[in-house]
C-alpha cells in the first residue's frame, strides 16, 4: 500500500508543470515497533529477527519513479 501511495503521489506531482521539489519525509523507519504507526513511515524498514535494514516495496517504487523523472518522463 505504501508503494502504491508513493507511486501515485510522484505520478501526480510530475503531471503538474508548476510543482517544486518533492520530499520524502523518512527514508528509514524511526523505530522497529510495528504497533506505532509513525515508526513505519520509512522506505527502509528493519528486519526484526536480525535487526538489519530491509528495503520495503515503497523503496523500489521510489527508485523507479525517480529514475523516470530523471529521464524526463
């Protein structure tokens, strides 16, 4: 769901000629608590079993959308 929301936001942002820069608020999750919504806004999460970073589907959507923007799409 996060990937779809981000992809749609970037597509909409690109469709307007008057928009300025777009910012992603959080690259990496702020904490590993799955019960606190604000902990999970990042594009990179935490593998709770190994406490290591893991790229979420939204990360891939973001990279793909930015690449398309850089190609002038």
